C-alpha cells in the first residue's frame, strides 16, 4: 500500500490525550469567580439550557465562542466552526477553499450551500467548479448571527445543500464602532474598521433607522518561496429603516476584489528527491484575480400579529480569472500546461416567504410558504497560456441557468413534547448553452426536482430530545452536461436520513449523537487538465457524528467533535468502490476560557484521517493533526489579540490530489501525489479600539 508521508506521523495518543484533556475537570487549577455573572456568562451557562430539538428544526446556532476564539484569516475560515467540516486551500488565498464534510469532497461547494444575508454564495456553471462558493467578500467582524444545517432536510434550501448548509447574517445594528489592526509573520497585515453613519433609536417623532459601513484590507507574502503578494479589499454598507409600524426595509451592499500569486500543487516526488523545496513551485506564474459585488434589498411586512411576509431582491456581479498548471508538461512539453479559467457573471434573484403561526386543535401550527427565482447569466472560458500569456482558446461559451422554486413547510408542535415538520419543495431548472467554439454543443434543456422533507422530534424531558429526519435533495450540473444528458444528469438526486439524540448530563455536559445516511444518484470527479467532470457512478455514505460540550467551571468550556463516514461507490465491485479523497475519520475540539475580567483564550485541534486516493484504497493520503491557539484580552475600549496557527509546526499537506503529471526533464507522465503544503507555525497579533 502506497501512503503519502509528507507530514509527520500522527499519533493517535495525541487525539486521545486532547480529547480527555478537553473533558476532564480542571477545577483544581482555576478559582471560581465570585463576582456577578455578566449577561454573556449567563447565556453560556449550561445549567439554564433545556435540551430540545423541536424549537429550531434542523438548524444549529453557532455561539460567539465558536466564532471568535479560532484563528480566522478570512470569512472562509469561519466554515471550520461547523462541526465535522474541513476546508483546504490549494491555489492561493484568493480562491474559494475545498469543502469536506460528511464523507463528501465537495470540491468548492458542490454539495454544501452557503448563504450570506439570504444571498446564495454558490455559483452554478462556474469556470472552475460547479457550485463554486467563495465567501471571501464577507468581513468576519460584521457577522451578527450564524447557523448551520446537516443533510437535505430543510425545505427552504435547494440547490447544492445535499450535505448541509451554513447561513450567516450581518449585524442589524452593531453595538460598537471599531478599528482593528493586525500584523503577523510572512509580512502579513490587515486593517479593519466599522463605522456607524446613522443610529436613530425608536422614539417619538423619529423613525427607527440605522446605517453603518465596514472595510477590510489584507496583504501577505505568505510562507511560500514564491512571494504570494496577496492583496484583498472588502467593503460592506448596510441601511435599515422602519418605514412605518408594519414595514421594515434593509439595503445591504458588499463586495471585494483580490489578486495573488500561487505556488499551486507540487508533485511529491520532486520534494522527496530534493529537486524542489517544500514551499517551492513548478510554475511560479500561477495565481489569480477575482471580484464580487452584492446588492441586496430586503422588505419585511407584518401582516398581522401572527403573519409576516418577507421579500428579497438581489443582484451579484462576479469576475474571475485563475491561472493554474495541474499537469506541468504532460500535454505540451515545450510551453507547459498552464491554463487560464475565466468568467463574467450577472446573477439576479428574488425570494418571497410568508410565515404564519396558528393552531390545529391542541397543537400549534407554524406555516411557511416560499417562492423564488434565480437567473445566472455567465460568460466563461478556458485558455492555454504560458506565463499568463495567451497561446490558444480551449473553451468559450455563454450559459443561462434559471432556477424557479416553490416550497411549503408545516410544523406541528404538541405540549407533550412531540414536534413534526413536513416540507415539500419543487425546483424547475432551465439550461441554455451557446458554445462559441463548437456550435454542435448548443442547446436547451429543462428539468425539475420534487423534494419531500420530514423531521420528527420528541422532547422526552428538559434534558433529553430524540429526532429522526428524512428527505430528498439534489444539486444542479454544468449546462453542457444538462443539455446533452437529460434530467437525471442535469440535476442528480440525493436521499438522506438522520437519527439521533441530544441530551444533557449533570447540568454541565451536552451531548449530541447522530447516525446518518446519504445516497446520491451520481458522483462527479473533477478532471484537472480539461476542466470537465466525470461521473463515476452512484454513491452511498453512512456515518456517525458525535459532539460533546462540557461546561467545566464558570469560565471554562471544552468541546470535542468526532465524525466517522463510510463513503462507497454503489456500482463498483467490492474493494474497488472507495471514493477518492472522501473524508472518513475527522475530529475537532478544544478548550476555551472566557473570563468576566476580559481575558479569553482557546486552544483547538483538528484531525483529518487517511483517505483513499484511488478506488481500491491501495494508495492513501496522509493524515494530519494540527493545533491552533488564540488569546484575547479586553480592557475598557481596547482589545489585544494573539493567535498562533500550527503551534507545533507540523509538516502537513493542506490539499492532496493523486493523478498524472510530467515534469520538464521527465520522458513520460507519472502517477503521483500533488500537494499544497499547509501553513507552518504562524503568529499574528492584533489590537482593536472600540468607540
């Protein structure tokens, strides 16, 4: 069995050690604080928390601890707060990361949906990958709320949400203005600010309205030998007004622009034989530039004491250029195999939801009906280039993808603890393709998906809740696949179910355990050299998610998440049915100290187990185990922060691929691992001034 060995050996005792450490009481080392608890401390006190699965359906709220006490370089890093979700960057800091969750390598978002203030982040028919989800436009400090979902059980969510979704919202009314400065190793600098422009609280003669702006600039050379020269500028503005007693309007405009150089994916053989440094590059001309603009108008109308209607219209402009070289000199031994992938996109969307609370006999009934439309108009292409200079045109097309949706969600709640949510969603897709190089590929296709959902909860007591979920989902495919291969390939279907329990022990320990199953009608694999996808057949995944939260003492928290998945191809022979690079065993966890006197600290680990690199599992990727730490101290209007990534300076591979490539001096292609080395030890400091 061949095994990638670029990182240091992972000791399973380290996992056991940190897991036990996270769960053992350390009262002997911490003195109880006799002062009155702050509001935040009371919110975090598990003694006051009742365990219930019926109050928020399938949503899981992320706490401020989860969002604040982890090293965050960009908004994309916030995805790591979702238990069991891992991300990997392999082409510089400006490109969307890979997403791995529930036994699925989602590439850049094929089966995991991301929403910011109701605007979908995932992009169909993207130049670099179906469902491409780049959330770098979001400034982490403006996040006012965050939640995540696992599985295809939410009727309000459609395309790209088979494995789940993450939902973020910006502040409606921020508590503070601030200026934040950061500096760290590898010439890394960041400046962030949030300023209130208007803040009229409700009072006689004045409308409730507020407005604020936020901006963020980041620069880094990164740790690669080829200076990354990464630059990103983010901006956000939000205006909210109560038009009258029953109507509220919000206008949110955000966007970003970035550019960078990338070291790309390097062949393991070149690192091992010493011809290439660990942080070196085969083609230093790789890199990219990208920008996105979001305009979002939200209108909420109170129809009665029990009914609310919410409307939303949004527009997205996305520009993307990426220069990559996956195979080096395999296709063109003289000029190399570098390609440029580009797109120019206009996205228009509208959503209308109606929510009502009523009664059916002894039960309360919560109804939600939603309708939406989304239209993507995208020009995209792929070019063969040398050092970013044009050589030939490989692909040039224009696609129009429309998604019209209608859903109904009904939730019945009884006083005896039972709760049932039933949902039905219908999506209609229209695909239109115009291929500028091969007119024979032109065409149109429509497809639809009917997706039923069922969620059942039973709150046995305030300390234990059981749940069972079942549902059908889907994700759309590229327009050229949809046009020529019919509905089944245009919108592959999925089927899922969850069975689990949430319970509390001794008023200080929360445990969530879930057995899950997910089956998909098609599994697609990205083919690097020509930008296409290959369907390798139906897939099934089963797994177990376990999450533990332990409130050790008033200021001290511990958490452990352990996730197991068994991903397999259904139509392949036994022992040849592994899904390449699908995650199998992962774990995250840590210890968090949050003091009323202003000192907050956290140390966290994340572990990714070995993964099959090919279908017979004879070649495996390397596991890795990393530790990060954060310390923050707040006094008066100031906050000082210090974060350390990869505390023990472990050598690891963040992104790993196994395919053919050919170096300049080689006579024939070679099957090998191609990796993006992960960050070494990296220290960053920050100072925040609030006013």
